[in-house]
């Protein structure tokens, strides 16, 4: 996956879009930190509604895990509970 600074991507947008259409994924950075990713629309990304449902389901899993771990628990026991 290639990476470009945002200021450079602005100047090469047409070229980057062509690369993305050919199946490449491109990361955009600001001051060296990744902030966005360019991918083709047909790359298998979930629609926004499906993403929201997936995130909500994972949040429920994390909440249940948090309830299973006691603050008085030994760190190794907490790790093992998270693995179960």
C-alpha cells in the first residue's frame, strides 16, 4: 500500500484515483500520521449501515467482557478471561 502526504495527494489526485481503480489502496498522511485511506468503491467495503451494525455488535462484546473482569482480579486472570 502506498502512502502520500495530503498536500502531494491534492496535486496528484487524478493519478491516485486511477491507481485506486486498478485495485491499489492508498493511505493519506498529515505530518507523517495516517489520516485517511483511498479504496475503490467495489473493494468489498461494508456499506455505512452495515459498518454501524458491526461496530455496535463489537461494542456489546466489549461491554460484556468488561463486566466479566473484576478490578480485584489478578492481571493474568483478566487476560485469561479475555481469551475465553
